[in-house]
């Protein structure tokens, strides 16, 4: 099956042509200054026409278009239900109608983290498994679940896709989702600078040399032995691992796939989380495996075919 | 439908005769000193024969027997998969074979918290809802989920039934399940005395008059204004509420039903948890209701008919 795919993040959207487990071509559109989803759609359509033309394909060669969107999505109604800040017009847009009118093919939309899990399930690190949790460690923390080969969704499509929003510290920080002490509020790209800023002794740490501390700087300064960096890194590892245990207890997976930008440090993160989960999660049936995602930034795009094939 | 039902706890087992939404009669058997599950079964059979005789019923009048067991249970294979301490022979016993041989009727077994949810769904506080989480606050903390009218189970039957074992404090205490900082490890009947013992200033508190502090003493001394009791009570309320938010984010319920022994203080607990969940959980579709369980200790017994009716 050939399909069009979009991975819609906060600052950019990647448009791809996929055929089964292969990404034929893709192009990333900058959406950082876009004030509305509607204003981005003409560029998206143009990009797809251009990509198809280069491969001598027409829109009718594609079974449909699959959209991964960074927000709450109900794939059954085809609607974005909440956007958490960006693209506030998104909940009012009927994307399937837009696609049929503009591209002449049907559209399905899903939460981007769920799309990435579908990609890793279909063509990546979770291939061969039916019980899967995927965590995405980046600006936010994604956590989605597949049970018995199907994405868990629930009535309002919110089940099994807010795994970064389990509370790991009930006395913790307010999260962008509105809750308190979510894993994301304590150890994600956006919350890390807040944690660093408040850390006792940070002013004497190598971290203070950086104008903004991201996970790259944190892992680098930890590797050089800076004690504050090590302490904050270890706190992050424990939070991700505790969140993973919570996800095991909630969703009963056999494998946890971890992706996202922070996985440039996979050599530290994967063994730590695996050891922790195998030691602390209650799984009398056996041991949960923890693996790095295999598809990198293409995971959500490669979720297109399984999403369009779902009934 | 008439059914036999057992609610198997750590220290006692309640045997009941049920007909649809009504409990016809019941009797509780003390199992505190029982070293094995096998040693209790003859008493259970005897109790059912006696209860049936009193109602002039024979075993053939019952569609089957439904067992709620305080441990991990795979209802599809009919096996107890883990017992967490008590009845270590349980995982080796084929209870359906025992029932067919001894009582002449089929048996189904399920986790006791799942049975209680089925009871509240069929005949209690969750009646009319299909998206339900039930929390049981007692010696431990139960947390089970129903999605689109079905109990969530997963491949190893562990999905959606360990809701008391989401981490609310990633730096917290070791739980009986083996994990760290579970809600149960921080605010349950068994962990409360450990929290009280370590509380700064507890020696000057009214709590120190009690040889053992349970939730009864904690809520009573809080109501009298003891500041340590109030602080510990509020910490428990926040942990239960944070756990509830985690369960909302995991399972997308429309209602949370709370039962268990601690609910003698429902007048404090229900409004607190409801307000917290409605303020902090991310539910753009609407507001999650929080209600006290309606069936008390009979909830699991009244789960018998829906369990036996499942296909």
C-alpha cells in the first residue's frame, strides 16, 4: 500500500510518501510562525503534490493520507479534541473533508505518539510484539499503549496515550497538561531548565556555563563528572524508569520501546530503564524488555499504512 | 441467573448466594490461620451446601460459581498467577476442576477488585456507565479499569488491575509489589503506620496515644484538630487524588468509584478527590465524576453474575 503521511509537531510538519514499511521521500515544512492549522494546509498540499510529481505518482496512487498530530485526537471521529496551546483552530477543522476536496483521497488522523508506536510495531523495534508501550522522551514525554495488537483508545480516545502524564511526584510541579508532578513536568525537555534552575549548588556546577541546559548538555556534563549534572541526570533516569514501571502496571506490555530526541543518550538510558523495570515492576509472567526505537524521526510516518489499514 | 460467589481476602472468605442484583444470603469463613488454599476448600464447599439447603436450593440451581481472589488472576485460563504472600499453593490449583468435581458446577475466577468493579457496574454506583475506574482504599489500594463496557485485562491479565501501584513518589518506599513509591506504599492501611512512625513531631501528637494508627484513628484525630494527624491525612488525600488523576490519564474513565474500609470517611474523601480530579486531570471532553461505592463489602459477590455472563 502507498500512503501519504504527515508528522505534525509544534514547530514543523514532515510530509512523507510511504509504501508499506519504506519511506519513499519526505520534506519538512517549517510551521514555527504559523498561527493556525488552516494557514498551513495549502503548503502541506503543495508539498505532497511536489513529492508525488518527483516520483511520477499522482494522488490516486495513494490509499489515503495519515496524519500524526501532537495533541489529543479521536481517530474514529477524525477530530483533534485538544491541542494544548498550539493551533487553536485545529479542533474545528474537518481534515478528512479538506483532504478529499484538495487531494482527492481520504484522511485519517491520530495522536503522533500513537502513530509512532504503530510505526515501530509495523516496521521497527516492536515488530513481532502485540503488547507494547512506547515512551517518547523529548520536549514532552509521550507514553502510548497497544494491547493485544490494538492501540488502546477508550471512549474519548484518551486511554493509553497520556503515559507521560502519570504523577511520579505528587508534590511536584504543575504540568502543561494541568496536573501535578507528571513525569513530563519533572523530566522532559521543557521542564529540565526549571529543575536545573532550582537545583542546590547549580551556580558552582559546569551546567551554569550553558545559557540553556538541554539533555545534550546534561548528559555531556554528567559524562565529564560534574556532580550536579550527575545528580540531575540520575533523577531524570529514575523518573523515566518509575514512569515505565507505572506504564507496565497500567498496560501489561511485553516490550517498552523508547524514542525521542533524548535517545541520543540511549546507551545510558536503555540499560538503566530496563534494569529498573526488570527489578521493580510486578510481572510474575516474565520480564519486560526495553528497547530503543528503531525508526527515529520516521516512526510516525511509517505508522501511516497500519493506521489506514485499521478497521 | 442464580450464582454462587466467593470473595477471598487474606484473612477471611465470604461465600454468598446471589440472584442477579440481589445477595440472597452469605456467610464468612475465617481463613486467617489457613496455610494453604487447598486446606480451605472443603470448608468452602460445606458452607455453600449449607447456604443452599437453607434456601431449599440444590447446586444445580446455580449457573456456576464466581471467585474473587486477592491476587493476580487470569480469568481466561482460570488460574491465579501470583498471590503476593498468602496461599502460595494457589497458583497450582485448578479451581474449576475442583468445583466441577465437588459442587458439580463450573467456576470462574477473577481478581477481587475486578469483581467489585463488575458488581458496582452491574448493581451499584457505576450502573449505567461503560468507562469506569474503581479504587479500593483499604489494607492495600486496588485500582481497576473498565473500558467500553469491558474489564481491561491484557495478555497476562495484568492490565487495568494494578492501579494502586502507580508510582506517586518516585523516591518513596518499597511496596509489597516490589516497586518504589506506589500509591499503596505511601497511603494504604499497611503503609500508614510506617508513615506515622517517621513523621516529624509525631511523639507530641495525639496519634502517639494509639498503639497502632489506622485510618479510623487518623481521621478521628484530624477531626479533633491534631496538626500532625491533619498533615498526614492531607498527604493521604493528595496521594489518593494523584493516583486518581493517573488512572484518569491511563484509562479515560467517566466515573471513578471509590470503595474499601477507608470509605467510612467518604464524606471527606469523595469531595476532595472529585474536586482534585476535576481541577487537575486533563479531560477536555468533560468532567470525571467521583462517587462512593454503593455495595460495600458485597460488591465483589454481586460481580458474580456479570463475570459468569461474560463470553
